[in-house]
C-alpha cells in the first residue's frame, strides 16, 4: 500500500479544514484510491502546536525546508495572497512537487507563469477550491464538460456578497451591519473589499474563462463593479420590478471575442439564480452539447473548501500511483492551445437597465429626463416615483428596454448634469432574456 505525503503551508480556516477532512476520510480515501494520503507536515509561522488529533503530523516554521524535502510528494498552499504564496508555489514546482492551491488571487494574476512552469516541470497544479468553495466546478469544467464548447458562464461566486444581499433583501438590515456578521462567520476575505467590490468574483471568473475558452486572461481585464453602492431602497424597487439584486459574474463566448463582467444585476424572481441565498454559490454553464448545467453548493467554509482541496490531493495521488501524472491538463486545454481572445468592450454590450435618479420634484423634470433618454435611443419600460418632497430630492426610478451601454453612459452624463438632479444616478443592469435558462 503506497503512502502519499502531503506538505501543507498554512493552517488557517481552509488549511485546518483540509487536515480535518484528510483525517476523518482517511479510511474512505484508502477504499477509493488504494492509497494512504497522509498529512505529513504543516508549515505555519502563526501557531505553536497542532491539535492533539494530528499527532501523526509534524509542525514546522520552515516552509522552504518542507518544499525541498524529497519525502514530500504534494505541496498544498493555503496562505492566500500573492506573496509569499507565489514564491512557495514556484519553488515547489521547481523542486518537482505537485501543487494544490485555493489561491484565486494568485492564479488569476500569475497563473500564466505558474502553469507554464508546472508544464515544463511535468507536475500537476490542482485548484478546485479556488472557485465555488466545496462545489466541484473545476473538475466539472475540465472533465465532465470536456466534450463541450462552453458558450456562457454565469454565476454567483462570492458567498460574502450573496450573504449580504440576501440579508439586506430578507431582513432590511444595513449593508455595514451584515458585513460585520459575514466577517464573524469567517467566510469574508481578510480584506472585505475583495468580496464587496467584486474583485474576488473577478478572480474566479478569470480562472473559469481560462479553462472554459482556453484563453489567457487576468482578473484586471474584467469589468468589475461591486455592491457597496446598493441601498436598501434599490432592493425594494427591485422587488417592485419582480427582481432580486445579485452580484453576478457573466461571460459569453462570441468566438472571436468574449464578454467578461462582474456587477450587481437585477435577476427576475422566476430565474433560478434569484433564489440562491446566503453564503451559497451557484455557477451556470451553457455547453453546446450538454445545454444548461447549474452547479450549486457552499461557496466557502472550512470543511466544504477542505473537501475540494482534498479532492485535488487525491486526484494527484492517484495519478502518481498510476504513473499517469498530467493525464488531465491542469487548465483543461493543453498548454500550447491556450490563446489570446479579445474581450468585448463593455460599451458595446446591451441589456435592460434600472436607473434611480435623485431629482427635484417639480414640473418638467420627468419630461427632461425622458427627452434625454429618447434622444439616445433608450426606450423606457416603466417609471416609479414615490412620495413628494418640498425641498430634498425624490427618487425617480426608471426601467428601460434593452439599451447599449455606450448610449446609457452618454444619457446619464446629460441627466446627471441637469440642474434639478442632485446625486449621480444609480444604474443597475437587468438580466436579459438571452441569459435565461430557457435558451
Ligand atoms: N470570500 C470568499 C467568499 C471565500 O465569500 O465567497 C471563498 O472564495
């Protein structure tokens, strides 16, 4: 019976989750792989001892020593961030070690260099836990959907943002209070800006796009807007339009160019993604042969993410034992097949829109706004104005038919310049019917 020795860097939430999973599932993994997958060593400079149940695991503060130890077969990086994580990953690859990481920031920024180094060295890089926490999304894309041209990717990929929006929607709680709860529950990133400003979602979308389309893309090429500007009244107005606000990652494949965007979106209540609540994630793919596939599950958390990391470890362990390392390319496409594809400029995209305009409540205001929209070819679907203010502004809420982003930006520049308009207009894209599950 062969033993595969794992060296783990970082015993935080996910690292300790991996340790728990490998311990509690050891017998099952033996039954399923014929291998003993052993957490041989943990490198962490923040702790002085491991819990007693990990008596078989050594603790060190020397990550480089572990990386270069010939007895270690797989290095698992779970410290997050770019440095020193990148150095550890690159050093592990250089030492001929297989690598598993959950580090979406690292892969979406430095993935090209990391995967090139791994291919040159003939080692595997597993990153199931980088997207969708415990959901087997990477493996689905790489293996289950291998016989598909992926036509679109759409999903809720950040549990913190979804948790905040869900509680704001269900309980009317203020944004800042819910964020505090999310941090206490342990699924927010160390810097919550990444969660609430859509950056973490863009990291994940970049990884999925690389694998889905076989393209080079870094997260900073993705147009990204977060949820920090969403106010409870937007959530209320969304309800009146029969929608919920969700932070969506959206990508569509137009062959010679691809859409790539992350933004709050009004999702009709009839759409499956509108009912993904709390810290859950859901990722929807359209494949040309399979049709629509929706993967749903815990997008974060100690044991769910530990489960995903363990799956990568076992995949690599099986390949080592079978002498089939590299059987499945890490990014699904062979390294030489990954190419540059243009990203569709946002200005060219079209969708229906929600605008919340803060304007004085006096005769002619709505006519002036409607006139500007009309001149830019934007057709109004409905208008809501509630209440009456003698002095302060009122909210004039407009939903539109499908309109191109460039026209919307030009129209809103004019609207916001009106003397009667007191604050920048809030604009939220509405999910268009071409993105529906009834395609
Ligand atoms: N901060 C992330 C989230 C954790 O809230 O989804 C998993 O990537």
